[in-house]
C-alpha cells in the first residue's frame, strides 16, 4: 500500500515536468471546482466511475479558467470534489452517495465537463452545455466496458427527465 501511495505521489509530481497541457489538467485535479457566488444558479448531480473536472463559463477546455476543478473523483490523492455531497436534488438513483456528488453551477453560462477514465482501458470525453436558472441537472459520465468507450449523458431532473443537447468540447483557441 505504501509503495502505491509513493508511486502515485511521484507520478503526480513529475507529470507537470513532462507535459504542458497535462500539467494544467493535473493541477485542476488537486482542487474542487469553485461554486458560483451570487447570480443565477442551477444544480448538477454528477454520477461517474472516474474523475470529472468542470470548467465554468467555458464551452471548451481551458485548464487555467478561474473556478475550474474537480467535481467528482474517487481517488487517494487530489481533490474528491463533491463526492458524496447531496443538495437534496430530486430523483436520486439510489441512497448510495459514493457514486455521485451534487454541486451548484452558474446558470445561463456554458459549463464544460471533462471525464477521464484510466483502468483496463484509457478514454476521455469532454462536453459542454448551458444550464438554465433554477433547473436541476444530472450528468452521467462513465466507461462502457462492452463497447470500450466513454460516454456522457446530461438530463434535466423534475417530473420527467429530458435529455440536454451536448456540444463536444475541444481545446480552447487562445
């Protein structure tokens, strides 16, 4: 166990030296996403089997964006984001909070979600959408072992679930 922790810590420390983009993403994994203060808001439940990073007020991958950080992670090192946190949103899929987390997000501004799975297979997916004020959303970002692919689904919560149109998020063009 001790050797695994040392290896993981070493990997986190040397990654910034090896790659520029990955180092910025690694930095975001160390901090929880900053929730908005004031202004119109929505709520988001994230369900996942690996790390999910949120980039507020962007429809693209901008690791240096203010407020960006982890919303969900089940990891030994770094931020766990909002894992296990509940805001009493409607229609929870189960009472098991270990597979989800709920967070406040800015409304009427784009939000990018980035999922990264590395297990027996490696994949990632990045999507963006613009939440509406006073709405509840559920994002499911997981790895499908039968298809060997990552997927992302976002829906509104309420009396019925409505799918949300997602845009594939690419690196921001600065």
